[in-house]
C-alpha cells in the first residue's frame, strides 16, 4: 500500500511538472489547475507513503524518478539538449537512490 502511494505521488508530481510549461507563467487557468491538483495529490500521496517508508528513501525515490522522467520527456518530446554530462548526471541520481534504498534495508 505504501509503495503504491509513492508510485501515485510520483505520477502526480510528473503530471504537475509537465503541466507547468503549459501554464504560460500561470496565465492559463486550465493548466494551472492541473499543476495545483497534481502537486496537491502528489504531496498527499507522499505523506501516505511516509507512514510505511523511511522519509529519506521515499523522498529520494520520489524526486529522482520525477527528475529522471521529466528530463527524459524534455529530451524526447520537447527536443531539449542531451549531453554526456546530462546522461551521466541522471545516472548518478538513479544510482544514489538505489544506494539509499539498499542502505535502508541493510542491517545496522
């Protein structure tokens, strides 16, 4: 249940972030509402996930997956630049999250 809440939080964060571009500086009402609802649901689901997942692990996964998906979407859908440094940096973000998750499961 907690991991499903985290997945939902990630999905709504991605929806909210992708919609930011369409708000035109919050001058367009529809996309602005999508951003507000997306972030609101994301934070609520993240708080539900925190009932059973360590905050450091949950937040790291939430932010890293969101960041990686948004960066990939920007490259693939919006033609944003892709450089070796960008790809390596995203890989390091993912590696850091994997490390935090493994550390949380390791015996003390």
